[in-house]
């Protein structure tokens, strides 16, 4: 991550700078991403031990955080620490839990909103649509920067889920406003439609809980399985679409043979009901060809296509579970990089990004670059003072990676003695010691030398051994030439 390269594209232009880790994520190289070397970098970036340094022309440099911060609490009270992926994830969880609570309150009693005395927005609706506006700005900004600085390949399934959620919330808001600006039955119709569209958002909102909590291995592995199943189901839906058009046209033509036709949506509804194992055979009871064609549709979908879908799901699940550890590590690296790869020096998590869009962003074209940075830091210190204080206290005083007393407090009393000579090479006590007995005639250091190296990946160990072997062969050649 500390070294980012550009390459010459096919059209002759220079690509955007990218690192080896980012290229591995874009190409889904699980072997590289699951190696201990790559995971060390990922964990350091996740926990903020490697910090971002923004240079000119949207260039990002990654440096150890120890170079830009001292050991004091005040040095960690830096708004830039909000860009650390671990703290971003915690903040997102808290905001999304509050958003779910707000949404539940806003749709709890929609009939009360039809009362003339409750025609205006209530408190929870104001909070809901304000947070919706913040999420829309955040999603649009994220997608724009990914397309501008990275590639469309960086877009994921959850970006489209966010787009659909934002579209439904905006539609509900527009219908709610339309109901407030009209009168009579039309106003009531708009309000009912607004709450109907708002209710459609519930599955998508609760579905987005998965990528927020996917930092936990069980949730992340489950999400990988579902995503792989959705990819494999593309074959099923392709075949289903082709067959569906054919059977729809055939059944509609048979329905029109007597000179009277129903709406095509009714035929589509019957086909979908049959696919969901609730066929209506009475609808085609008066037409033998129609009933036969309807039988063929049920056989083709329920017996053949659904079994193909089950086999595709089974193979996708087996592929993920077979290499679940590597798949999760690769996914976790992708999640972490997605939080930091789009260049943004000043992080305002939603819904506080509205402050940036309304008050701070317009000043970028008025004041100097240094003044703009100073204004952002001051505003972020005021707005995020409590989270920044908690982060600074944790990093300076409570982080187990830096404080021995926290390790000893959280660990078993004997865990801190693992590296002492008494634990590595214990001495026999009592009468056995007088007889000259020892627990092991081989020292701990000699035993460790023959153990496999677990601090590096198997590929790195293999390359190192090959290098040592080449050096020995070269030394042997020199000895043979010297004797000759």
C-alpha cells in the first residue's frame, strides 16, 4: 500500500495509481490476500497503525501512524483518525441502528398521518428524511469517486442495494410532499401511496445490516455464500426468462383464440404463481391446448429449472465453504480498502456530511487550501469531539497492542510468562533433579528451528528456501572451480 504504481492503458493513457493490494482485491486473488504478509498490512490499515497522508493531485501515501503522532493523548485527538476503517465501522453501526429505530417510529402508525390534524411531517419523519438525504449524498459521492479514481469494477452488489433504497425513500418523500400540497381525496391517495412506498424499503434496510456487521467472520462468510449463490443463479434466471417469454406468448395466443383476451399481466401472474408452486389449473380447464401448455410450464420450471438452481446453489456453497478462511480474508480486505481507497481527506460520516455539503464545501472555492484544511479540522473537532476523545484515550492508554498492563489485565495470569527462559526450558525440581534428569535434552531454541514458519505464508517460505538452495549451489560451484 505504501507504493502505488501507474500503468499504460490500451488507449495510451496513464491509469490511476494503484497498489499491489488494491490490484489483488480487484482481481480477487485469494492466495495473495489470505497470506500472512498481506493480512498484516490489512490489519494495520484496519486498526489505524498505517495512516493516510494526502498529497497533491489526489495522491495518497500510507505511512506508519507513529511518524505523525506522539505518545500523548492530545496528539491522538486528530480528526484524521475518523478515517480509520475500524472507527468508521463502529460509527456506521451506531448510526444505522438509530436509523432503523427512526424508520420503525416513522411507519408505526401511518393511519394517524391521514388525520387532517397530522397532515404535516412529524418529528420522526423529519429525522428519517434528513438522514435519507445524508445517505443519498454519501452514496452518490462514493459512487462518483469510485468511477472517477478507481474503476466500475470497484462497485459491488451493495452499491446497487443502496441505490434502490435511496430511490424508494426519495419516491416516498416526493409522494408525501405531494399529499401535503394537495387537498381532498387526492391528498389522501398521495399519503397512502407514500406510506406504501415507504413500507417497501423495510426489506432493503434490514438487508443492509449484513454489510455493516460483516466484520464478524460468521456474518461475512454467510454474505459471501449468498453473493456467490446470486452469481450462480444468473444461469437459472436467463433460462427462466427465455422460457417465460415463450410460454407467455403461447398462453396469451391461446387465450385470444376465442376473440376475448385478458390483460397480459394476468397471464404473467399465473406463470409466477406456478413457479412458486401454487398453480391455478382451473383457469385453463376449458382449453385442452392451454392446459397442456400450462402443464409443460410447470414441468419445465418446477421439475427441471428449480433442480438446476438447487444444484448451482449447492456447488456455490461447497466452493465457498471449502476455502472459507481465504474467501473471508479476501472479502475483509476488500471491505477495508473500500473505506479508504476513494480519496477524501476530511471524513464526515452520514448524517454529518450534510454539514460539509451545506457549510464547508462551498468554502473550498473561496479560501486558500491551508485555510480550508484549518476550517475542516476545527469543525470536525467540535462536531465529533466526544468520539475523538474516546478514540484518543483508547489509542493512547487502552490499546492492548501498545500497553502491557492492558494485555496483562485482559489475559490469563500465566500468559505473560510464555517468553521467559523458565517457561521455555523448565528445570526439574526435587529428587529427579539430583539424579540429573531433564525434561528435554534439546533446548527450546533448537526445537523452534525445526518447526514450520507460521509467521509467513507457505509461498514466501518456499521462495526463501529456494533462494538458500541457490546460494548453496553457487557456493558449491565456486569450491569446485577453485579445486579445478
